């Protein structure tokens, strides 16, 4: 049985960031990853044209110093998505435009104002303890069109039904996320996954792929980890996988009751990502920016993600219940639905892409389903704080446990580095608090 100072489970940005900090501190580290690649929810694939594209996490903004520093250290260029023209907003195809006194753009402008600005300042009162996102907007406005647009925005952004998400979790995400700029301000030349791969290259010899953790034994003497093929002994551990995956691991002894309860408060999200290449950016020529939001189907957003004018591309996301309904369709039916909606938004040329690629994260057993796991227990307001404390020799990490930018790569990096600081503090007999 091999031994080391620290085992890190998970080679997404959280686990890689933790491992980098620990290795720099001179510790012997082994990183175990269940997939046959690094990156976690950051992933790149070749489309049908042979172009490498980000099928996972992709966007960054000026308010994300940790990932921006990593990108700059790797000397990678940031690309600003094209913003030529106007955004689009659409209701259900079956609803005539004259059915509502205000145009769709105005409806979505009001829904976005409520979602991004007003919610940030909502003060929760005791009578709002159990209210969901859908329940709150139902009380906030009597206008069904604004309610539908708001729910669609929420389900796309959070990848979970608005009727399941406690309002307080959404308010917390707003207060801990971007304030002055869009989270989709930039993407990275090449791919975001290349940033994760380069980070892993700096950990050569430490990472073991295709090693799913089956059991974790913890004692006063240390930790023993049972993987698919081997047993490893360590003094400390960073468990950089989401709490939604903890039931797949046998803990001996079981995790403390408060820790286990906090972990069980999280639920999977559900999202499908689309990357669609065209011969030309016809949407710009029609006066549109390439951005569009839909009220129905709910939870759909598209925008321009062209790396350069010679490679026009639309990127899209379908989150929440619509993703499950979409998944139930046959492959041709899924493609037709997406292209038909894009044609409704931007014109018939949308029906003739050079390449159509969809990545179904909701059906990926090793993923989070959405951009992060979401606390769906309305009473579990302290779940993240409890898990940040760790359990014995185990420190937990992941974007869903971040103090800031939860659900983003920035949050994953913060969480990984924080967990590494906890481990190093235990080696030194010190204490690390969540505010550090």
C-alpha cells in the first residue's frame, strides 16, 4: 500500500488548485480522478469540423481574480464575445405577440431587472423561510409574462426548477457573484479546459486517472482510501467532489451526523449545453447580437461565442426541467427543436448549421448535473459553513462550497485553495476560518 502526506480526490479546478498549493508547500500529494481526464466540469471536445470547443465551463469576468491570474500566468488571451446588434427575447411560439401589451424585449428587461438587481437587495423575513424562487416571483408580480420570463432566467442560471430552489439560495448566489459586469464577459483563446490541463501538467506524476474512490477509512493514525484498483494511506485528505456524490463512498466511521445532514441538503442540477457553428454570423447582418432568451421552452439562453469572424458560433444552455424534457426526445427531435427556436429568433439560416454539438451534463453520472449542486433544503442555511469546517482529517472542496462565485470556476479555485490551507494548518497545528 502506497502512502503520502495528502490525497486529493477529484481533478477538477478545485482539486487541482488544492493539489498545486499543497505541492508548492512541499507535501507529498496524490490526486485521484474517476474520469479518464482532468478538468471536472471543464471539458473540451472536437466538433464535427475538427475544432476544439469548450463543452463545459467557459466564461470568466473581471471580478474573478483567481481564474484570471491563472489564465495570465499561462499567457492565454481573453476573447470578448461579439455584442454587435440587439438581443432577442421570445415567448412561446403558440402565443401571439399581441397577446401581451408590451413587447417581449420589454418583458425580459423587467424580468432581468428583478432577477439581477432587485433580488440582491431583498431582505428575508421569518415568514419567507420556506419560500421558493417560483413562489416569490408569483407574489412579486401579477403579470404572467414577467413571471414566466423570470422563471426561465432562474432555471437557466441555476439549472434547477424554480419551484424547488429556496429563495435564500438564489439571493446568496447573487450577493456572492458578479456585481458590475456580466459573468460571460470573456472566454479564453483555445479552451478553458486547456487552462485546467496546463494546471495538471504542473502536477505531473501526482495525478492518477480512472481511479474512483470506493471507501474512506479514517482513524487517529491517518486515512486509508480504497479506489477502483488500489489502497493508499495518507495523513490528510481533500475531498474535492460534490456532496451529491458522497453516498457512493463508504465512510468508516460514518461522517458526523451534522456533516452528513449538510451534505444531503444538496441536489443535482440539470443542463444541456449547445455549440452550433455557422458559415457566417447572419444574426449580426440582421441586426441581432446573437443573444436570445426564451420564456418557453423555459430555461433557454443563447449567445455569440465566435472566437473570430471566420468561425461564427452560437453557444446555448437549457437548464432546469426543460433539460429533462429535452433529453426524452429522440436525437433528431432534439436538434430540430433547437434549430427551429434559433430560426424563430434569428431567421431561417439558423436551420442550416455547419456543425451542431450538444453536451448533456444532466445525464453525466460523474458531473454535478448543472453548474453546481444546489441546496434545496430550505432549512439548511448553514450547510456550506458546516462543510467548510471539514470532518476530522478530511477537508471538503468544490464550487458548491465556495464563499464567493459558487457555481463558477472562480469558486472552485477558491474552495480548493481554502481546503489546502486547512490541511496545511492541521500539519502545523493551526486553525483556518471561513473568512480567511
